[in-house]
C-alpha cells in the first residue's frame, strides 16, 4: 500500500479509504509539528477559503507523490529515486534562485551540493514524517551554511521558515555549475574513484566491478559510500 | 558535471537503504559509550563495595531509574534532532518529567527534614566531585554520540550537540550509580543534574564545529 501514490488509484473502495487514513496521519503529523515548533513546518496557507484549499490540495498531492517515491527509493527502486531527485532538484533550484539573488553563480553549485547531501543523508528520512519537511530542512541548512561561509547577513534571516516556499513551482532549466564535480571525482582516492566510476557512471553491477577491480563486493559498496561522502565534503570545502 | 549527470550518478545502483539506520547508529553509540564508561569506572573509581547491600534498597533503584530515564530521553531527542525537519516537540517531556519528579522528591525530603539534616541531604559527602566524576564517565558516550551524529543529518547543530551531550551525561550518570553511595533525592536532583548539564553545554558550544556537514 505504501508503495503506491494515492492519486492515480481511486478505483477501489479500499484504496480510497487507505488514502483518507494516510492523509489524516500526515495531516496530524503536521499539526503536532506546528503546535510546538512553528518554524520547522508550516502549511502554505492558513486562511480558509476556496483558493487556499486548492493550494493546500496541490501541496498535499505533491507531498503524497514525493513521499511515495521516497519510500519506493528506500526499498531499492532506482527509477523512483531518480524521479525524486529530478523533482527535488527543480524545486531546490527555484528556491535558491529566489534566495541567492546576490550570488547567482553559486546557485547550481548549491543545487548539486544539496543533491549530494540528500543522497548521503537519505537514511535519516523517517517514513512517519513529511518528505517535503525533510527535503526543505536540508535545502535550508545548505543555504544557510553557504551564506554563513560567505559571511552574508542573510544567514541570520529568520524568514526562511516556510516549507511551501520550496514547493511552489519547479525550475527544470539547470544553470551552469561553476565547480567541476568531475575533477573532484577524479581527485578521490583510487579505490573510491574506481568503485564510483564502474558502478555509478558506467552502470556496471557491484559483482562485475568486484571482478574487474579485485575488490570484494562489500568493499565496492563501502568505497562507493565513502567516496560520495568524501565528494560531498570536498564539494563543501571547494566552495 | 551537469546536474542531470549528477542525478544519474546518484540514482544508478543506489539500491535499498538499510532500515532503521538512524536508530541503529544511535543505539550503537549508546552501547559503545556505556562500555567505555564501565571501563573508566573500573579503572578510575572502582565499584561501590556495599553495592550488594545498597541494591537491596529502593533509593538505589530510584536513582538508577532516574538516570536511565534521562538516558532514554537523550536517545529519543537525538533520534529526532539527527533528522532534518523533525522538531523536538513533545519529546522534550521525556527529559523534563524525570527531572521534575526528582526535584519534587527532593523538595519533599527537604521540607520533612529538620534544619540540621538538610545540609546532609543537599551535599552528602561527595558533592564536590560528583558532577565532575559524571562528566568524566560521559566522555566515551560523548565521543560516540558525536561520531553517530556526524553520520546523520542534524540541521540545528547547537541543539543536536546539546542533546548528544545530554544523552552522554545521562549514560555517565547511569554508570556512576555503580560507584556512588549518595541516595538523597536533593543531592541527585542537584549534583547529578549538574554532572549531566556539563556535557550538554559542551555539546551546545561545540555542536556547530563538530556536527557540520
């Protein structure tokens, strides 16, 4: 049940009921969220009315879709994971374009850094929490981190608190990254670089890579994991 | 590298995510921290020679339950603050309730005691060293929880550092129960709590430097 998005499957009564239940669960979570720490998660619109209900529904629909993608991704569905990353990258890009007007050259770099963070930290997502809140917290953290490193006044900007801001439209058109990830990838320790190139770029299986490189299969997995962590660290240090 | 290429790279062969990875990492840190504290206790302080007799009485278990409840609260709070977008919320009561209960017990004991006995309830024989002993015993858990947090994703590094220190301090207090011979609620409510607060404040101060990712 949790593997499927709700919206496309209204054909049976059972699915409809499950959807309603899940929706209430998610809504309840948001509620608890809001009552204790207002700046962590706020629904996009609070005043009642027809227009706001539409916004709220669009927001809920996106939350359900992205959460379903994340749950499938965590179960090992790489296609769902790819779709999630594409969607998130677009929202994150729009969010940063709006927020980094003073540092336009940094936007695509920060989008990439955020995607790496989402990937390396994806085991911290708890299925009981809204995926949008999780993703927004990472995007905001990376933004504040960059502003702080640049010594920008906006780093202390407390208006960065509305999760809906990240999810109000996505920008598919990527800008140019200033920093070259490929050269950072090339600079990784050899075993980490090899594991990543074979599995993640050339698309070989872990077993094939193990046979090609003489590493054990678990060493290949560990080196991919460590390599992407090192890459994220170097990306942050290079900016 | 284009962002699309990065997404391809990340998604290709990504595979499943281990279940309960966050909780398991924190539990591993708590286990390592407890083992380290037991070793330190054995080397530095030794075990209370009267432990067997003391453990037959209620106050020993009350003190141990207090420290364990705080350690559990620390773990719970770490498990929330290690994840992006999860607020502390009502979980803060897991830490506050044992504290309030101990302070209530302490206040009752002080009110009932005559003035001559109050100093003994408050200061016992070891108030000067108790907080620092607990802080010392919290060091292994402090290091372990910083290690655990660094592999997770705390977005509020100050508060994440503080709860990591709080959990470590509480584990130190749990282990210190095997050495300490103080059982008065006012003593525990003050000096044990200070011993737990020292690593909490250290975590709060060091968090932004140690937990950045």
